[in-house]
C-alpha cells in the first residue's frame, strides 16, 4: 500500500479499542500511530498540544510533517531499511530528537517506539515527551556550574567578566550580556565588559553602552541598582525608561533582564542580558541569576579581603625593616595575625591569642576583658592569673575601665601605688601593667592588658607593639562574633526554610484531595448530561468535600499547630467498610490500567464503626492502596483484609510488588524518605504519603506498621484501630433534630453583607427555612432598617466599607430599643482574637466563613429562644 492508495476512510474504519483511546487521550505525552507508509493513523490530545496542529490536520498526513526538514529523508530511509531487513537506524527507547511545531520552531523531544501487526499489516506507535523544561533546567544548572568554575580560576572580576557573560548568556539562551560597575565616589554606573553571540551584530549597541554612564533609577542598570533586585523588560520597544532603545532596535533586540551583584546588601555592579526573541518574565530565571549575582559578589568580597590582607602584610614587612630592634617581636605579631584570621569559636580564638600575645610581649600575665551590653567589662580569658570567676569592671572604673572609657593606652609602672578597682592583680603578684583598648572602627570591644611580676617598666616600643597586637585581636574577636552570628542565622534560616517547605507540601497534598472530586462533579453537573439521581449524588460528594476544605482552612488559621504536626481531627461516626470500599473503588481504574487484581476480604466483621475523621481515614487507605498498586508489576495482586479481633479492628493491605529492602524498612514512614531517591527512579512523589498515613492513624489512637521479606517478595501494611461504638450525632441526624425542634420560623431577620453572592445565599437559605428576611449591603443601611422596623435578629458581616460590623454593633447597642436584640457575626476573620473582638463589640455569637447552614440555623434558633424566654 502506498500514499496514493490511502484514504481517510481507512483510518476511520480501523478498529482501535475504545479503552486505550481514553487512556491515550489522558496521557501528558504525545502518542502517535503510523502505518508502513508513515501515514498518521492515530493521535491523542497531547500531540495536538505539543505540535500545535488540530487533530484533523494531522490525521492521514505523513509523519514527516512533525519533523524538521533535515530529518525527513533520514526518517524515510530508516523506515524503509527497517521494513526491508529489520535494521534500526536509531534507538527505540528514550532517544532525544527535535520535533517541528506548527509555528516553525523546533521542540526537543524524548521518543520511544513500538511495533505491532494486525491483519498482515505492520503498525508503529511512538510516544513523544516534550523535554523543553528539562533542557531549560539543564542549561540553568550549566550556567551555575560555569560561573563557579570561572570564579574559581579567576584573579579578579575584570578578568572573569567576559567569560562570565558568555557562560551565562550561552547557557541560558540569551544573545548579549554587559557588566556595569558602581563608582562609589562619583555615584555612577559605568560599563565594564560586554559579550555578544556570533550571530548578533550588536556593535553599535555595545559602543552606545561603553560610552555612557547611569545614575540610580535610570535605564535598566540604574533601576536594578536603585532597587537592589533583578528586573525584566519584555518589550524594549515600549519601555519608557530605556535610553539606549534606538540602538537596541537597530540590533533587533526585543527582551532584556538584569540582576545586581551584591556585597552583602550593597550593590557593587549590575549584569544585563538581551535577546532578539520576545521573552515573558521568568521568576525562576530571576531567582537563579539573583543567586549568581550573590555568588559573584562573594567572589569580589573575597578578593577585596585578600587584597586587604596583602596590603596589611606589606605594611608589616615595612615596619620590620624600619624597626630592626623589633624584628623578633614582629614575627610574634604575625603569629597573632594568623590566629586572628582563622575561623575559630570565640573561646578557642581567645585561648590561642593569649598564648601568642604572652610570647610576643615577653610578659607573665595576659588578660582580655570584653565590653557587654550593660556597659561592664568582663574578664573572658587570662593567662598567668588563674582566674576562677569572671571579674566585672564598670566603664571608667579602675585600670581597665579607664582605658575603655578614654580609648587610649595606660601604663602602671608600680602597681603597689596605683588605684585599682579590684585588688586581684596585686594579690597575684603583678608589679607593672600595660593596657590598650580593643577598637574596631572606633567601637570599643574591650581591653587587653599584660603584666610583669618583676619591676621592669614597659617602654613606648612595648606600647606600640601591644597596640599592633590589639588591633589584630580586636579584628579577630569581631570577625569571630560575626562568624558565629552568621552561622547561627544560617542555621535558623535553613530550619525555617525546611519548615516552610514541609508546611507548603503538606497543605498542597491536603488541598488537592477534596478539590479533585469537587472540580470533577461540578464539571459533570454543569454539562447537564447526568440523570437526577447522579446529580444528587454529585452534590452530596461536593458537599462532603467542601466540608473537608473548610476544615483545612481552619487548620491554616492555627499556624503553630500545623507547623508542629498537630492536625485537628473531626470525631464523627465512620463505617470502616464503607470507607475501605470507597477507597478500593477510587483506585479501581488505576489497578485495571496496570492489570492489578484487587480483592477485599472481611473476617469476623460486624459492621465495624469508629469515632473519627472519615476524610483522613479514606486518605489512609487511598495512600496505602496507591502505593501497593504503584509498586506492583502488571499481573500482580493487591488484597485488602479486614478483621475484628478483641478490642481492635485490623486492616491489612498486602501486595505482590517489589517489596521493601531491610535497610529502608525502619524509615518507610519518615517524611520525604524514599527507597529510591535518585533522579532516575521509576516512581515519583515527595515521600509524604506514608508519613501522612502514620500521622492520621495515630491521631485515631491507632497504629500502622510495615513488613516485607525483602525485594521481590511484596509488602504488607497493617493498620490497627481501636474498636469503639460512637455515641455522636451525625450531621444528617443533627439537621433532622433542627428541623424537628425549630419553633422560630416566621421571625424577621436582617442580613448585613457587602458581598452580593454571600448575601444572596444567606437570604435564600434562611427564607427556605421559613424566616422573613430583609437584606442590605452596608452598615448604614442596616442601622436605618433596624431603627425603623421590627427586627428579631441581625446576621452581619464584619469587614465592610466605610463602617465595619464592629462599629455598627457598637452603635446598635447604644440604641435603647436594640440593646437586647440577638445578633450574630458571620465573617472570614476566624481567629480566637477575632471572635473575642466581635463579642466585645456587642455580638452575641460569632460564626466563621465558609458558613455551615446547619450550624447557623442552630445558632439562630438558640438565640431567638433565649430572647423569647427573657421576654416571658
């Protein structure tokens, strides 16, 4: 059969099974089937999305329409060779090739192929995955790697700049890059380096940049300098703050972005990149380049520190040559400097410095006192004094106090005649003292003093030497404190980041579970194709999951409880068999698709019910069944066994899957732990499912355990829940009680709500229960209605324009005829503090949104009954 013999009717009459069609149309990868002539016979919806063609445009066409020109003859020749002698010209598994989008651009694809025969004809099916995002991630990782490599091999930013611009531009797919440096004294940005791709003619634009400067806020570099954060221009042609626009237009440049180079919080430079393509803002790219900017800033800062250390060393060398007599002592000063430059804890640093100072100064005692927040000097470390306790000296008192206050050296040649704050030094046999302040940029950190136990006065050379030592000691102490503060802050930030990630992941997992059936049933009901019975069932499912969503929102308000892992659980009657069967029915299609046999067995089962949270229990069994199916091979079996023994109900979920290794089994319930955590693992997921199972089961005073005989022997998860007969009233029963006991129908209610949708549903709900309802949208209107009409109860929102609900209620209570009127606050402000504020303003009750109609009706009936009892 050739192309001329092929007709569309051949495609339409070909008997493709319906179930695979449905599965294929739900796949996120493109699935395409062709015949021996490379004619497209089948495509799924994902193929339309990936290639940009409509279904009708691809059906019956040659597969080569989805290939770049240079691959089409290769495909034809390769297919013919395979049909002739079975020789494959490419791999059929996970091969990467470009595809062709309808708009003419190439798409990176990962392809896998298969073959089948029917009625003597051969067919080929291909699965194409769009790996554009993967390539983008790889390019961004490459950019980070190249930046780190270039910085490691460079001596300065000036030498590294061209290589950095090229590496970032090529890795991220941008065509031109420029580096701007901040001139501190002139307060200007000037051009430092540039790079452009060989295919771009941007010489005039580069010259225009090279010959100009920017002030804060002007142009792309100036904006980034002023704001201290990355910026993006989607269309240079319409940006009103881009002075180089004519030159950019001549070069064909359309989009740009840039990021600051930061030294701490200070901007020292700006990098900007340009492209001839239109790019919309990419926050992930901005975050990446912002990180690169910090990385470059750290490099600059490190090089500056190295230069400063080099200059310091040069000055020390000159001092040695100038002061020959201090040659040996200067060597000792250098040893102090080496300690000062080391990253030690403050205690270890001081201990090391004392030994070096004692040797350098040729003294018997050394002490370092540090200034604390209460303006007292505290002896932190000493040598030759055998300090048992920290001695405290007020600022200005005694020898050390006066040195700190005056910020100048002090010498005592004969300690016996000196006035000291404490006799401690005299008692230790010290005869002469020399002390100098520890200063950093004029700030007093403390005092260092040295002493001799022989009558040998200190000279001016001794004073100068100790000042040199003190300068290094002060820097070392300051750096050690900063290092410890930075390390502590980093640990806190990392812990906070982990807590945030865990929190967001858990919330996302929790929100998606009830959202899925809500969205699905809403779609089905809106289509108006369901019979009445199914519609009622769908509404029931929506209501049930809406309550679950409400509970999750309430959990969000109790932030500390969620972060500590304490989820609030409802306690309602739950029939376990219904929950288990619902879970099995939910995963049934997944099991069928994977050819997994599902079986339920109940032993000694007596309508087992417990008091608990049905949604959490359902999630427990869904997670366990999903895991069992996911890790079982086609043809496998998953069994759910329910058994009631003694005081507990036992549910076992057994599978014939790949099993659990002994070394991983103890960690199977830990958050974010997976048996295979590599990037090539065959099963995705965050590793939260089993952790949530454990938390939910334990919240029901139960337990869960995992068992496996090892790889290839399957696994068994056993859930144990205490048997107990619930004595709670279900929501349906509660609603029945409300209907039966209500004696307040016909009462006049006033609704105050500025949101039209909420006002409408409140009015409809209450009118449906027999109340007379007046509704208004503002507090001013409500006050007017309440004053002129006989109202039995007010239901009011809190957050409203002009006059809020709290102020309205204060005005209501100031009116004598309305002081005892029953009132209910209905609001989205749902914390305990919000409830207390509502009651303090004069409301009788507080209900948080989303509103439970049953709860609201109970509250209205109770308040009206209490009001009637007071009048009688």
